């Protein structure tokens, strides 16, 4: 995972925070989305690192980052299941 992907992920989280403020979403929901995004991105990085040894890896792109960010741990599991099915 290179630095540009990490910066794009952090920029997306920042934009999510700004849009939430502009739309007057309660702060609890914004914090929950940000925490899920950070945990999802971290788990996606760890899943690719550990999965690389076992032959399992998930390509990091905007779609997988969104799934991991919004769903967190279940999103990572969902991505692995979808990868195995397809």
C-alpha cells in the first residue's frame, strides 16, 4: 500500500466529516463512520499483509475501501467471501 492510497483514504474520511457537518448529521453518526473507516482501512491493510502469506489478498480500490470503511470488520469478511465466490 503506497502513500498515495493512504492519503486518498484519509482525504475521503475528511470529506465525509465535512459533508456530515454541512448536512447537519448528528456528530455521533459522523464519529461512528470515521472510526469504522479507520478500523476498516487498517484491517484491509492487515488482511492484505497476512493474507499475502496464505495466498489471499484483496485489491485496494475505492470500492473495497468504501465497503471496508462503512461496514468495518464484516465488510472485510464480505470482501473475502465475494472474492472466493467469484
